[in-house]
């Protein structure tokens, strides 16, 4: 029933009743690592030794998943990857704060330790920025301003502080993503001077796909993005800030005399180099705050030195890059259909089955792995849960580093899904 299953387990005959108050806490053992733990269960009770506070938390999670009776034996366990993430897209469809908190609980239950929030895109800007209020006044809603009394669709600064603190108590780091220089139409709708045709008034985009409307290359726009990141850094204390940097069509730069003059001033050979330059400016700025930039991998853009790359087009790291996070769409995109059976709710074209997710074999030595929940076709929390589970359970075992044989996983999955359903989680169909 343990998801993810402990990687080192010796079970003897007999069991002991579990209650958190009856667990003896041994002194910390640094050799286990910050997230590692050891459980020794016998006739005299349960002793938990942890490498750090996170390891103690995960050890208690394991005991709770066994239920009332914990079998005699020894478990010594630690994760394979330090970054075990889930990305939730709240830009395409806004997800209420209460659901974000609920998702954090589910991440912690599955020993996942990063919640990556995709906060901005062409279809919505979901983070309050004090210096630029129109980002949420205009950019947080497709089709115009909200009607009187209608719920807002963005997170206030107080919301973010609550989310970050709630996650930290469960050893989950919240990583914000502010997309740039592409996927920026919602921001340009709020502040047209950020676009390549400042006199044009764009709406927040109501379609899916990739908008050709991207930030211009002026120094004033660079300062705008840096101002935004200054507030983001204040709200999110973790070491990483994600800026997207992907799917940035150069069409507007190619036909804009102002952009072409700017490229010449910067000594760039053409529009194809502009995205990398833009991301590099943000990496330099974040470095001044003691933070590290993350960007999505793009085949036609060199990532600036000192950045962490999130690889989504390939299942492997490639080359000698080690500071990467593997997030391949063929294994980790939970917005793809879970099977090719007819009659399923709308989803992104493509199939990632439960078996596909479980068979993901990340390269050793990478910083971590992450699964993605893009929400173009998931307007409600219930639909997010339906698409995420049970595939997120398979990903959790991959991320912890404990997948063994698939039939054994399926055997343990049934009671685990029953427990999730009892918690009120809207679990999708189990399609082995």
C-alpha cells in the first residue's frame, strides 16, 4: 500500500499497532541524508531515526500509510532525486487557493517536495504585483473585467504567503514561474507598451496554442520584468525562480524596425538570439538576489550559464549537462489522454498511460524529475484530480527512486486509490 514503496525493506513475522505518539524518536543520523529515515519495528514498538526534519516527516508518512498495524522489520529509505516536482498550470484555468493547499497535502503524502506554479501565460496573469496592478486588474481575466461580486482569479500577496508557509510545513518548496519573453499576451494586454506594437490594444488571449505576441526588447521592458521578479523573490523564498523562456516565436521581432535596431545595438546576429539574451538578463538579475533561474529547454536556444534547465522534449539529459530537471512530455504530461480508448473527457493530443509513467527511467545524476498538469482542458480542480490520479502515483515512485515491477505496483495501487477516494480525491479510472 506504500506509495512510493520504501526501497530497502526487511519484514519479519508479527506487527505492532501504530500511533504517532508511540513512535520513539532516535537522535538524527546525518548519514541518512536530510530526507532519509530508518524505521525499526519490533515487539518493543517503533523507533524512527531520521537524517533531518524532512526525513522524520517522511518516516511518519510511511507509518501512516501502513495503517493500524505496522509489520515487524526494518526500513531504511531515502529518495533518489532531490527535486521531485509537480507543475500546476493556474494560468490557463485559475485554481482556487483551497485547491492549491489540498494539492500540497497530496504531494506531501506521495513524498513529492516541489510545487511548480505556472502563474502567467497568454491566457492569464495570476499573481498580484503591487507595482503593476493592471496585471491582475486586466490580465487575470479573459473577456474583460469581472462583474461586480464575481470571484477574483488571481492570488494576492497574502494568498501566496499562506501557500508558501503551508507548503514549507510539509517540506514542499513552491517554485513560481513568470513566463517571458513569450507566452506574454496577458501582460501585454494590461500594459501595451510592453509589446512590439505599443499602439495596439490586445485582449487577454482566449485561444490555446502559442501566441506570436511577445515582449519587446527595450530596456524599459527589461526593467518591468526585473521589477516583477523583485516582488516574486520577496514572496517566494526558495532558491529557484522559473521564467519559462520557451516557445517564443520571433515573428514580431523579425518585422519590427524597432526590434531590429535594438538587436543591432546589442550586437546580436538576429531575432533567433533574442530569447536567449532576454533570459540571460533575467538570470543575471536573479543571481544578484542569490537565486537561480530555471527555464524550459528549447532546441534553438542556448541556456545561459548558471541556469537550471527543465527538459521536456526528450527523456534523457543529453551531453554533459547535469544541472537539469527531466520533465519529458512522453512520460510526465498528465494532461495527455491516459489511454487511447474512446469516450474520454477532452485532453491534449497524445497518450501517456499509467504504464508509460511507471516505466520512466531518469538518467542518474540529474537534479530531479517533474510531472506536468497543464490545464487548457481542465477548468476545475475535480478535473485536475481526475487526470492526475492514478498516474501521479506512478510518477511518485519514479521520483523517489523505488519502482520495481509493474504488477506489484498495480497490486499496491488499488488500496491506495481507495484511500485517496475516501479522502474525497476525484480519482480517474485505473487503466493498467
